C-alpha cells in the first residue's frame, strides 16, 4: 500500500524491532513471577494487568498495554514452547515484512480490541493477537513445517486452517462471539484478505486460460508424425511407419509403397 510505504519512510525509525519476541519474553516473565507468588497474589497480579474498561476510565491506562502480557497457558512447559514459536514467527515476519509494518499490525489489533472492550465490554483475548500473527506467518510461509509433539511434521498452512476451523466452530456454538472474533482478527482481514482474494482470482484466471489453451491445442499436439500425402498420423494407425523425404516432408510406408518407382 502506498500509504503505508509513505508512513514507513517517514516514521519507520520509530518502530520497535523484535516486538513480537519482546511480547513473548514478557509473557514468559509474567508466568515465572506468578509461579513464585501465592495463589491469591497471582490472581491479584493478573487483575492488575487485565484490560478492565472501568478501571481504564478511572486512569489506569497501563492496562491498555499490559493485558497483552498475560500468558495464555499457565504450564511452564507449554509457555516455553509457545515463547519459542512466537520468537520464530517474529523473526520470519520481520524478514518478510519490516519492523514498522509489524508494529503497525500489532497496534491495529490493540486499537480494535481496546475499542471493542471499552465500548461493548467484549473480552480482550490476547489469543486473537497470536492467532492473527500466526495467520500472517502462514500467509508468507505456507509450506514451512512445525513438528507437532516434536515428531509429526505438519505444514503451517494446515495448522492455520485447523486453527481457523476451531475458531469457526466456537463461533457456531456461541454466535455472540462472532463480532469479538472478527474485531480480534481485523488486522489480518485488512492486511491480507484482499491480497489473498486477488491472488485466488488470478490463479483461477490462469487455470482457465491454461485449460482453454490445452483444449484448443490438444488435437494438433496429439501426434508427432503426419504423412504429407494421406495426412494420416500415428494416432490414426499405430502400425504406420514414417520416413522423411528429401523435401523435408514425411511420408508413411503405405503411401511410399504405392508411389511409382523412379525411372532408370
């Protein structure tokens, strides 16, 4: 987009490099702190970080950012695994995109989710941020593989489709989640869906042109030899044998046998 290119040329130096990796490390740090606390202190700490619209309106504005650092899993093993995955995704997206565009992508998500939470009391679930980042990664690297349980290699595009399907089933079970889910993925919908639709349309047009070309060229390309006299090919009679005349034309053995012998 030309607008984003202009913004990047003007404000690109302000971008935070490695933002996804930073968020992942902060999440792991929050989990470690919680594991060192008592249950009551950990719950109070989570309440201090959560996006609470009423408390935000009373001036606790740090909640607009800190809710992103709440870990999705409270298992240290899964948290470490998730951190490694997020850091891998962050490096890949920075290579495909740029730090500025990643910052803009995440800022767009935070703006949309915060507005939904403040205006409609929708939950600000950071799962949607990670999911939108994973979808973005799958759009750039669909054939990259992740070893599920460190054994089974699965391409990223299939994992993204499974994740999208599970979210879709959750919405079918609770239709009230539809708008929060759409808002939670608005950054992906704006940044990638138009390009994916255009790419799919282009691929369909190419396939249609190829099919029409193959249908038109099929009969002419179906044979290799053709007799210049009877116009038969090896398709018409597989037993025909062809020879090349001095003129460069081909002649089948039947027509060659019926030709008059040259005079002495």
